[in-house]
């Protein structure tokens, strides 16, 4: 793990291999190491992979004074410039994809192609309710029992395919229980899930984009992903079945094939 001084903060990142660079931006509360599952396949595709820890995720500064989506997009831009990667390819998941969308608007010259996974361009009623519930739980100071929190995380983020597989489910429950999320540490990120309708702004994006939705995603339902693809001129939409919000971890091979195929110009996604 390396640390760079960017936009007045310490920002942690990992840099794997050589080749055409891909910068990968993860979602709410997740460290950059969540992408490690994907590094071998992307490296095999000839790409250099750079992952980063967003503000609020150590070793990147916690920034307790608060921050915005614009700050987080500026951090991605700053890392790209610091490493001399522009124009490069960028991948974002969930909140990370929303950050990338803002990057495409603010600094389009830095990005050659983008993949937006489990993303949205607006806050709908369910997203607003989930974010409000998370913030209320965070501010209450209550700590859910680890096993209970693990079961809730599994039901929210995994597909019926995984939930109905006893071995896989037990493995996931162990992971969730051993890696609890401290909501108080990511409170600012939780609040950033409440975004205004940004779809009208996406019409000016000229970067080639692939939008990936997950068929069983209860957090960012697939129609929200398709809305983003419909809003970006020329964007391609691809839906991967049999996975929930954590589809990039449930079916990493399918996600890797979609990313590499799109970046190589051989993607098979359906047009928006």
C-alpha cells in the first residue's frame, strides 16, 4: 500500500503490474482491497490495475470535518494525475460508480473508457429510506450483534442463488461477521448516497461507458442502472443474472469478462 498527498489529504492506493491502466473506485465503506479478486483477470487481460481507498477509509485520511462527492471525484482525478495515467480507464462500483460519473462530468479529459457497476443517477424512495435508516442507526450509537448484522448484510446484498446454497451462505456469513462495518466511521459516505437527480447532466458525457446491473440487486435495482445507461449517449447496458448488490464478488468471473470485453472492444452488452 502506497500513500500519496493529494488534495491536501493522505490517499492510500495499490498499483499492480504494467500495461494500460485501470483505476478502480469502490463503494460505501469498502477498502480498495475489495478489488483484489479482480486483479488477476484484469492483469491477464494486459492491464495495470490501480485501486484506492476513498476518504474515510484508512490509510486514507478520515476527514472528520466532512466531504462531498465533488471532493471524492477530485481525489480520483488527483490520483490519475499524480500517477500520470491520463487518459485512462476507470471502474466504479455503487457509490464508487456515482463518483466516477461525477468525474466524467468534471474532468472528462482524464478518462478514456468507464465501467459503472450497480450505479444510479438519482435517489429513489427505497434508497432514501435505506440511507436514512443507516444514518439513524449510526447516530443512535447502537451496535448490532455481529451475527445479526451478518444475516442482514447477506439478505440485503446477496442473491437467492447464494442464499439457497448452504455452503456458500455460511462462508459469506462468516465473512460478514468477521468484517463488521463501523457505521460511525463512514457516516459521511452514508450521507453521500442521497444524491439529487443527476441524469440530465449525463447527456454531456462523451466517454464510452458500460453500465453493469445485477439481476437480483435489492440495493441498486437494475432499472436504476439502466436509467444511467439511457442517460449517457452511446452507453452500453449489461445485466448479470444470479447475483445481488455484491455481484462483483458473487460472480467475479462474469464481471471480469464484461470489463475486459468492453475495454478490448469485444463487449456483448445490450445497448441502452
